[in-house]
C-alpha cells in the first residue's frame, strides 16, 4: 500500500532535479499514505540508501548503506500484516531553510566545500565516504528527514525516521560516516524558531556523540546525554552534559540500569524537556562488528522501550532515529534496528488504547 514512493521528477533517470539549497518555496514534505488513526509518523526517503542510480559506496564498504531501505521495506511488510501502524512521510530536499539551518551549527566554508565537492582527500578519509553528487543528496535527505521527524513528533507525540543520528559530525569537519550533525542542526533550529525551549538528546549509540556534544555545548536549551562504550571510537571524547562511559563487555542488566539512572538524573538536572531526540544505535549489540558491549536483542528492545516509556511517562514528544549498527548480514542488522519501531508501536498502541479507555469512562 505505502510502497508507492513519490520520486521527484528526474531522480529516476539520474538527473538531479534541484540544486542543493534551492530557494523555491515548497511544501514542507509529502505525505505518502493516508493517515490511519494513532499511526506513528514514519519518515523515509529512498535516498537514505543512496538509491539507484546513485552508486555511493564501493563494494565491501563497511557502512551498511542499504540497511535504511531494508528497514523501510520490512516495516511495510509488517504494516501489511497489521503488526505495525505507520503513516509514511517523505522529507523535502528543497526546503528553503535547509542551508540556513545547517549554518546554525556548521561553518559555511565547510558546508559549501562539501556540497561542491571541495573537501580534501584527508577530510574525506576522516568521514569514510567517497564524495559524489549523490552523497550530497543522500546527506541532505537524511538531515531533512531528521528535522521532519522532530517536527512530526512535536505535532503527534512521536515520530520515527528510518535513518538519522549522524552524531560524529563537528562544526567544521565530518568524521566516522557523519558529514552534517542532524541531531544538533535539528535541535538548534527548533530552539531558534521557538518550537521548543528545551531539547534533550539521548544518544544510546555505542560510540560517544562527540560532535553533538561539542556543537551543543553552548546551547542552554539543549541537554546531551551520551551512554556509550568508553573504550571505543572516538579516541578523543568530547564532554556531553552527561556522559555514561561503560566498560567493554557490559551486558544487558548493567547497561539498562545505567541508562535508567542516567535518564532520571537528567530529569533531575535539566528538568522535563519539550522534546527528546533519541539516537537508537544498535551497535551496542553483542555481535556488532564495531561495538564492544554485550547487549542482546532483548536488551536492545528493553532499552528502546525504556526510553520511549520514560518519554510517555514524562508526557514528552520523542523523535527516534536509527543510529549506528554494523554487521555482515544485512537482514540481521535490519532485525536489530526494527527494535525501535516495534517498541514504539507496542507502547504507542498501549498509550492510545489507554487514552481511548479514559475518554470512554
Ligand atoms: Zn556508532
């Protein structure tokens, strides 16, 4: 049903229909499916996986570019089986304010050099991707999707994107498969426009959210919580508002209790936020090829439920993002990432039923 994706004219043939940062006015996004009641807004764009004709990465590259499409397709199957309820939204790549938003958190010179293909070989090595025009579009689609999910979360209470969480990108350089920091750009944009006064970034990827911490350090309306493996990339950590550094081999119980404690102490220090941006990286998994923690499938599901449930209990909107995850077998990886979407469906469904029950009393 929802598999009809509206390609912008020209994408199918490999032509680029718009200049990055085109300023023509346009709708914020395109709604792709009719809205079933209580369905969770789901943000997706085919460019998340650098869809054909964009051949972005060489064969065997470590970054699982196709996982985003895999997540979306699995969710569409689950929706057709009645196991999840989503309403799909596609981010708009021609957002007139995309460049303006980027410049809130990134140096103009860096943004322009990336968009025009002017980064040095050294800078690209640090990012880990070869440059291409397709990579620019892919990067902007992910950023726009992250922003859209946050806006939808503020409107509906929850929203999820099938990508997002580029937390290693700094103001003037990219790193670790991250070019622009979608979480920071989204948070600062919403704070500046007054859509939220206090935003909490909960970063549960196994790697520290160093770029997010550095960019948001001076933002009094933003609070960064990073729970990660201390003995892992990046070697040089930044200072989040709250860092929870776990030793190698940490398993489910220690991991979950550290997370629960950090969430409650964040609320104690920062107070309840207006919005949570949740990076649900699954590279905490015991079989992940880049993580060093020992969290199981069940542990990840419990983690995602813990974060979502906490937000529901606080009455705070949550925008969830896929974050990192690395495995040889793409279907294993898709299954791990599904945790976020299944946990959200379970809890959102319960919350909706609870609210319906209250109305009927
Ligand atoms: Zn990671």
